[in-house]
C-alpha cells in the first residue's frame, strides 16, 4: 500500500508539472522576416569617367533603403560640380519574373540648380536583368538648359561572379558627337562588391571608358 501511495503521489506531481509548463508563456524570438523588415540596406557606387578630349571625373552615388523608403545622394551625376538629393518609393511584383520600380523626386544644386522627377526600373528573369534609370532636370535658372538623362543596361550573369551586357546613356556631363552613347560592359562580383568596366562608342568615335565600383552593406 505504501508503494502504491508513493506511485500515485509521483504521478500526480508529474501531471501538475506538465500542466504548469503548458500554461507558462514561452519567450518568442524575432523571426528572420521581422529582422529583415527592420534592416536598412546601403550602397556606395563610385564611377570614374575617362573621357577623351574632355575632362575626366568621378561620380559617387550613395543610397539607403528601408522597406518602401528610398534615399539617394549623387555628385557629378546631373552635371559637373553638381549634387542632388533624392527620395523615392520602392515596390516590386513577381517571383520568377521580378519587376522592381522606384519613382523618385530630387533637388539639384551646384553649377546646375533645379528639381528633377526620376525613376529606377528593373526586370529580372533568372540570370538576365534589364534595368533603366532616368530623370528630367528642370533647370530653374535657365529653362532652355533643362534636359532628360537616362542610363539603360541589359546584363547576363552566367555565374555568380561574372556578368556582361549592353549599355546606353544620354548625358550632359560631357560632350561627344553622339546624343545617345552605346557600348558594352564586363564585370566581376564577390559577395557585396562589384567592379564593372563600361566602354562606350567603340567604332563611332573615340571611346569613353567608365570604371564603376559598388559596395553594398
């Protein structure tokens, strides 16, 4: 009887302990999706333009993204010795075929002063990406100096570390015989670092070379 009593008591303790553990709230850790939603993404891209018969220069671009919010600062992008500050709205649709867009608005200051609506677009399918960015600069000092700038790329990445493609641009930063410049690109990437060489106008006029280094963090 004594052994039976001890066994019954032990069983009762186990049952009560199980019920207490079941009622005790567990501490939840943030999911990976929640952590990603709270993170900022930054990039710094610096492009060196080697322009024949004209002034060579560098153009840095800094971006910061948090969910839908896009912030951007540029120098020597709209015109030499000119800066610009931008804000935009990020959105994307699709899974295998992904379309991403960022409509933006910017303020331009320096040797050129004005305001600029702009955009950044991309369409990606597997290892192929078509991207475009553009803006129309409304020059507030001289309306006749207002202009449209664009940069377009078609890139194929056969591996994670190598990519090549076609590129075109229309710019006022330097002058050539062509209103729209055309060329090709070759680049390498490792983790969050990308280095790309662009060569414009081969066969039409003296080539312009652009060396671009991008860091993401």
